[in-house]
């Protein structure tokens, strides 16, 4: 049962928030990395984007919280599905957010390389899991939130600000925390009614760390089937 739902866009400190929530006993925390680690989850979210009715209890079975995309795209429906859950809206300066997003999560769209450059039909054959993931991110995030205009800095920033305003307007203050992860433990723990840990607040997945953290997930999506096919030979 979800106790905390993150409504903040990716690259607003959601990986740090995930780690913090798990340290506070609100985990495991569902994140885009969890989606990327399981092609079946990728296809579940793609089906939702295409109109399938979400089975939220199945999707989040075993999780105590959920943050990042695609969760934050569906914050309104999740807030209704889990009326007792608290909502954390992570925010940051819009310019800093766009700089971070364009150099990490949108980098392959803005400057495609490798498998991302080949045509969709060939990609579907060579790497069906990666093809499904790219379709899922496009149909859950890039089109509905940004009209696919990832290179339009001012448009992206405007959509970021609009999202923050919509979340703030929709939820009562007692249920919503508008939060910058740089604020550390105090506001988050006060909001959740949890003692402040002795450990330092986690600050994970900086722009410099993104490739290191996301790389294995992309590799699994791109080459997972090839790896599984070769595994028996390598184990002899």
C-alpha cells in the first residue's frame, strides 16, 4: 500500500527522495529504475498510456512509496486511488531542471546515438525491450507533458512550472509537501511525522552520476535478451 506518492518531475531530486523514503521506512520506493529493470513493467506502463485500466495494487505490490516518472505523470489518479497517501512535490529552479534533464534523461532524444538512431522497425527487431521503453517514455511523458517539444527550452520550462502550479492547486496543504531535496531531512520528516535520522540526507543521481546509475538499466533493456541467450554457453 502506497503511503507516499511523488508528484515531482524526474531530475528534481527524485532519486534522493527515493533513498530518503526508504531510510524512513516508507519503502521499498518505486522509481523509473524499477521500471527499467523489468521489461514487463515497461509494457504495463505503455499499455496504460494507450488506454488500459491500471491495476494499481498489482503495479505497486510490495512498495510503500513511489516517485519519479511515470508515477508523477499519474499523480492525480494515484492520489485518488490512495486517499490516505501523502504527496511530495519535489521542485527546483526551472532553468536548472531543464539543464539537468536535457543532459541526462532527454539526451538520447535530443542527440540520438547507437540503437536510438535506427528506424523503429529495425529497433523493434534488434532490441524489442528498448523499443518498448522508448515508446513508453514517449507516450507517458514526452507527448502528454511536453507535446514532444524537448528541444524547446522555454516551452519545457513553462510546462514544468504549470505542473507545479496544478499540483499545488489540486491538493490541500495538509496532504502536500512542496519540497526541495536541498532542504534535507527536517521538512520531510515533519511532514511524515517521522524522527530525523542520525544519518546524513542522501544526495544521489547528480548529472555526473546519471550515466553510471542509468547505464546498466539501458544495457539490460538493449541487450538483455542477447545476454540471456548466451548465458548457458558462458557457464560451461
